[in-house]
């Protein structure tokens, strides 16, 4: 493209941007469409595998930009791929803040820690009640919003002494780890609809530890997570929970256990063997989501609208 055409393209883009507010422009960067096209319930798969499974049960969907709109179990939802890591998810949450979104649900994989809960197994489902904010994106938001942290369901845990001290901790928060609570109304509504039902897999709550780098899950890091009571780990839920609370968007994660980082046999960095339940991991998490959606819609969306 010539310099003239590049300059002309920029002029046309600037002319078009005059029709958008700043918020609409920022949302468009993520949605690739108007923010008004986002449904009130948004599902956030990390990657294409989970997104495709969700689209399969949606059956009929409409693609608008990066959004897939349709119904799951009779409930209108938007499926939006959130990407890997909290930095990607934070961009998505910033866009959702500027949309019609009333609930955001992360649905995908996580790691489970058998040392904390020996009953956990591959393809079980974890619904975290609390997430430790120990990744870089959470650290940035902790600093930026430090003046309102006391208004959020957030708590600090003093760093314990010994060889675990300051492991995976940012200098400006060297004395404590911070943890954010799940939205209690959404969490309770989800568990209410699961009571008394029988599954071939276990559904657990617990504490999740957030990480930046998948391949830095060292033995020392795992000991730290266990010391603070974590039974699961991922790279995205901290942004989902923390920014959800910051932006007043009820959020929750429904996660299938894909590996066991504190296990020699089912730590994917140590073995090439595929677990017999591998193909059920996302299916189980999606089964929980599908069953819960009508209850979530009724107790959170419909109740607040009435």
C-alpha cells in the first residue's frame, strides 16, 4: 500500500471514529461490533476447544464480530473467547464493563492440587469461592484501584516466613498476598441448583491460585499454593473475579480439572500419557454450566429486573 493510500485510510478511520464514543471505541477493539450486541450473560472460554463445544450445544447461533449469540438451555447468552492469561481476560472485562453484560462466566480448564484434597481427580469440576491475586495483571489493578480496595470483598494474607517467603510476590505487596471473594449471590444460586443431583464426577469449591506462566509451576511454587490452602490453579480467574467485583459484574468460574501439578503421574509437564477421562474434562464443566444457566438467569438477572 502506498503512502498516499495509508494516509487516506487513516483519514477515513478518523472520520468514522467521530461516530463513536470513547467507550464504544474501546469495546469495539474486543468485540469487533457494537457493545449493544452483547447479551446479558456472557460465557468466556479460554480457547477454541471449549468455544467449539459451547457452540455445539448452542446449535443455532449468530456470529457478530467476535461474538456468538444464541441460547443454551433456553437462556440467551453470548460466547466470547477470552484468550489465555489474565492480561487478555482483563481487556475482555474492560470491554464488558462498557456493554449490556450483567453476568460473566469463565468456563474452561484448571489444575487441581491433590495434596490439599486427595479426592480430586482429572475431569472433576472446581467452582472457586476465592482467588488469590498473585499474577501481574492483578498486581496492576491492585495498584491502580488501591483507594477503593476496602469497598470490595477482598482480604490480605500475611506472607509466611521461611523458604516460601516472597515467592511469586510483587515488591509493592511484599508483606501480604491478596485474595478476592466470588460474587456470593451468583455462587449461591449456582450451588442451589446443583444440590441433590448425582454426577459421575465430583463438583468442588475451594481456593484458586492465579499464575502468569504455565511452565513456571515449580515445586516451590506449588508448596506456596498449598500453604495458603489452594486446591486449584489457573491463569485467568483472578481477572474474572477481581475485575468483576471492581466493575460490579457478577462473575464466576466453572472449571474442569485438566492436570494435577502436584502429582507425578498426571502433571502434564512430566508425562506424555493422556488420562482416560481427558475427553470428559470440558464436557463435565459445560454440563454443570448448562444445568445452572436457567437458575442463574432467574435468580440474578430476572430478580434484579423485577
